[in-house]
C-alpha cells in the first residue's frame, strides 16, 4: 500500500513537472519565433546585396521555430499566414508589413526597409529572451514544488 | 490557389503568369502554336497564332492586372529581375520574352525602374528542330567560320542560331559558348539536353563582357550570340573573330542589301569577318532561307 502511494506520488511529481515544462516551453517558442524572424532578415539582406535570388530560394532556410517556418511556407505559396497566439496585434501588423516588403521592389529599396524592420524585430527578440530567462526556471521550480506537495499529501 | 487542371500541357509555361480569364480564352485554341500575346491596358488582348493575328475582344487587362502579371512572372521577386526590368524586358525560365512598355524612371541619367506599365508583349519561343540542318550539312560542317543571320523581327533568327549551336555541339568536338544576353537562345530544354556536352551558357551577360569572359576563361571555338544592335557590339565581335574565335550572331535587316546600307553595321561590313550570311524571309507561313558568302555572293542552297 505504501509502495503504491510512493509510485502514485512520483507520478504526480512527474506530471506536475511535465505540465510546468509545457507551459514554460511557450516562452521558448516565442523566443525561437523572433530568432527566426531576425534570421530571415539577415538572409534577405545578404541575398539582396549579392545573389538577388528569388524569394522562395532565399527564404528556404532551417528556422528554429516551426510556427515561423509554416508562416514562410504560406507566404511563398500565397496563402493566408496564420500567426501564433503569442503574437500581439501590433507585432502582427509589423510582420505583415515585413512580408509585404519582400520581393515587391528593387533590391536597394527592400534592403533599406528590411534593415529598418530588423531593429524592431531585434527588440521583440530581446523582450522574448528576457521573458524566457525570467520565467522558464521559475515555472519548472513551481511545477516541481507542486509535485512534491502532492507527493506529501498522498503519502 | 490557381487551378491547374484545365491547363494545356503544351502552353503551360505561359499560363504560369497570365491571369485566369486569359488562360481560359487561350485554352480554347486547342494546342495551336501560339507565337505572341500582346496585352495593352484596357484594350482587347491580341494574339498571334501560327502567324495569324486574332483579337480577343472580350478580354482586356487593367493596369493592376498587368502589374500582377509582372509580379507572377518575377515569382514575387522583383529584385531578382531588376536588371532585366531596367532594360525593358523579363525573360521567363522557359524563354518567353516579355517586353514591357510604361514610364521609365531615371536617376543620374540611368534607368532606375519602370512604373505605370501599360503594355506587355509576350513572345513565345518555338523550338523548331532541324531548321539549320541543311545549311549545316551543306556548308558549315565542312568549313566552320563566322555566320551572321539576318531577317526582320519575329521571323526566326534566334530559332536558327539555337538550332545551329545544337548542331555544332552535337556533331563536333568544339567548345560552343552562348552569350545569351536576354536568356532567349539557350532555353531550359536546350540547356538540359545531354547532347549539350560542348555548350557553355553565359546568361544575361552583355556582349562585351560575355566575349571577353569567354575568351579569357572558357576557351571557346565558337561563340553564339543574339542581336547585334550597336557599334559597340560590332566592335566586340570583330575583336573576337580577329582573335581567332568564330562567332554566330544575328541582326535585324530585311535583306542583304538592307544590312549593307545600315550605317551601324559599317564596322562589320568593312572588316569582312563573316564567312556566311543567312537571310531568312517569310512569305505567308513559309520561311525562305538564302545563303551568301563573305563577298555577299548568293550561294546555291
């Protein structure tokens, strides 16, 4: 009976940590998202200065964020871009403006616009990084603490 | 997403950038050879089918629709086609040359961009195999040399030199460099053919740069290039031939006499660099080819 309680308690700790990790990963995903946006700016700036490839070729990069990769794929196909929930309305407008710039004019005009937009995206990345650093470990610790409390209650 | 189900296989490449309403009308042509499509803002679209002009009275494009055609032609990457647009044309992957008419924006004397596009002229290349075979077998195979192909616009000069380049590449062990200033000569299908093991293509390189680059780095036996339009082209060509490389080129002239009288070709005439002049003319749907030697004497063909 005691062993069953220990096993159940351990399961509670594991589940609690797992839930906490899932919650914390949202901050990581947000950071990866902005990291991917900045990466695509760098790729475009470089390409516009040198090879001037077509958009589908220059944006064909391995992005850290899966949700951003899906947005890029939609953009290339001309489909509606679906932004994740953590993107605010203001940030959504910035991203839509960014994508409307790509491929729409000559290389110098695009480069100037993208360099300017990149400074905004760097700020967003910085904010998301701070949020991630601040909250990730705290949430994991809270999850662990809740798990231990449940273990104690069970035992 | 555009539906591709009803697209004709033969003309599919043109349909990639044309609007749906025009595609529907062209599909009704049922695989007749399409030579040219002329689109003018708010005017009925004109098509040339098998040499005959047909006006599509029900179809016209607005300025916004014409801009969308250009965006699709550039695969939503205007910057990738910037240099071409400045020169007033865009060439698709499959060799369709789209001439653009509109307002040219200048800065410091150079063309920066085109805005308010009002006309497009889509020229569809027709790869006609064997059009140079008779000339190649009867004359060129035995002697080689430099060739100038003359005709009016749209009669088949580029088709002829494309076929001649392929003949040389296929049958002789000569290095053939194609200086393809507008990406019209070496079509995608031509570039990918296995028989092209002797063909090197410089796409979008102007003649002076192309000839110089070819001679310095590609060891050419023959250089094939399109339309000579100015004295600078002629000078580069003469230098190249005198440097020991045969050149095959084209020029606009309705006859050998027409070429002879054109002032811009005085350098070519006086330097006598060409071993053969090929004059192509059109009577109805029939094409006639006349061959002249370096002394402008007509050869039996």
